[in-house]
C-alpha cells in the first residue's frame, strides 16, 4: 500500500491462530504481502512445513533459525547462583515465559505434585492470578515460586538443573528461551507440538520431548533428569554445543545476509 517498488523480504514468525473474525480482514492482506515478497524468512523447517499461511509460497521461503548471544548466557555468575540456591535450595527447575494459555504452565503445575524439586516460574501475564490459585489448590506452594519479572535471568538458568517448556500449541513457534537455557549448559524438557520447538532442543540429544498437555509425562521426564545426573550433564553439554554451532546470533546474521544478497 506504500507504493514501494523495491524488493520486499518478509520474516514470518508465526501463523495467526484463532481470531476468526479478525482474520477475515487480515488474511487477504497477508496473502498479498506474501505474493509481493521476493523472499520469506522462516525460523524453522518444521514450522514452514506445517504452516497454512506459507503453503502457497514455500518455493520462496528460506529457513533462518533465531540466534542469541551465546556467550552472554554461557558465563556463570557464581555469587548470584549461590544466592539463589541459598534462597530456594539446590534441586531447582526453571520455566520462563509470558503467563498465557499456550505456554501450558497449568500442566507443569499439575506435574509438580509428582516432582521432588522446586520450580522457579519466571514471567508475567494475564494468567498470573489463575496460576497462583492453582498453586494453592494443588498444595504445591512449598515447591513452586512465581517470581514475576526477573531483570537478569542468566543466574537462574545456571542455578537450575533444567528448563521446562510445556507449551501446548503451535502459537509457541520457536521457544527462544530454549536457546538461552542451552547456552547456559542445561537440558530442556519441551513438548511435541507442531512448530519449531522440538526442532530446537532435540529429544534424546539436548533434553527430553514429551506429548503436550500431559502432566504425567512431564513429571516423568523432569524426575528422570533430576535423578540421572550423568544423562543430565551429557544433555547439557550437548545443548551448549548445539547452541554455539547452530543458534549463534552471528550465524543468524550471516544466514539473513545471504538471503538479502540472493534477492539483490
């Protein structure tokens, strides 16, 4: 609509899910933009293969995974880690994200009834009150801490034995917090959803992948990693290596530049 005549490159992060009435107006615009684009960047092959919005445009799509500054998460802050352990204990798991339905945190809270550890849940959002009520109702207030917003999250990764990402829908298109945890050298328990999430942290390599909305499977995976230190450390080392080799911000920038060069 701007009248721009030059090349257009679109980065597609996620399909628009739900919002049926809004999509009546938005979908034609999205299709027109995709037709107009010389190239479309997608953050994972798995999401590309399953996306309805991209179905007619796969020949112009390029997979460029998201990347992070791995070194920023790799460096352990020993004093802060000790303080976290002194406050919450040594047997910790961490979950990070907005408190919204697709994150599946209610299933993680249910799983915590069968997990002998403390969960540090970091994030804010509209479900906060509902999750606080669930903690009380499930009788797990002694093992769940809702920490809200945390300014420096790095020590919490290093203080924890693993990250749990219990997402329940492909609205979780990538799960960037997985990379942060992997860069900190801890394994990930994620879910087999139809998106890039299980493509980032690999089952049996950098962590464990379980079915979504399955609190029993979540509890079993978390407990297994807590109780099997050798496997947990092996997955954590593999996670760090994968973050360095596949998901650095440098690699993301280089891959993005190649897409622009190919278009120009």
